[in-house]
C-alpha cells in the first residue's frame, strides 16, 4: 500500500512530507544503498514483521510478493511492482506475509527502511533465490 507524500517549495527551499504516515509502530530504522543499478536485493521478507520503504535519494523499484506458504511458496505468485522516487516522501507499506526484491534505478540511490520489530527480537527472515518467482 502506498502512502503518497507531498512536496512544498517556496523561496526558502523544499519540504517533502507525509502527514498520513503513522510511525507509532516503528522500532528500527536503517537505509539501503545497492552497489549498482544492476544488483537486485531479494527475494527476502517476513511472515510476521512489517516494513515501510521511502526513497531518500534517486529511485528504487520494489517488487512485492504475498507468500502463500513460507516453507514452500508457489512459484507462480503475482509480483507487484512499485517505483519510489526521492521527490516526495511516499511510503510503501510492506505488510507481514510479504517478500521483496529491491533494485536501485539510479546510481547512488538511498532507501529508508522502517521496521516494527527490533533487530534480533524475533526470528522471522525468509530468503529465496532471485529467480524463484520468475
């Protein structure tokens, strides 16, 4: 689900904001910077944890799959794709039960990631090969 951000510009500069985003569930914050635009980080995700992504610099394509069975997922699940850009503070909510593949679309892109569990709080990381859902 996308929470659309907005931008305001005047003679003082630019403010990007998202007044609809509720950060009360957030316990951890980090950033991702892929080493090249050819690299795709994924497939990985969580049965229980949620994530929120926002692009801070450049742009990212985020591919999302709702997993039917984390131990043996169907290989033909639908892949939803989202493009996040830095120009407004749009958040992409990745609910529990999803996995993602993340690709920077521009050099030096930076992605903000927010999580609702602390590091090591639960054991809930699942990874699959990049060609699993093709």
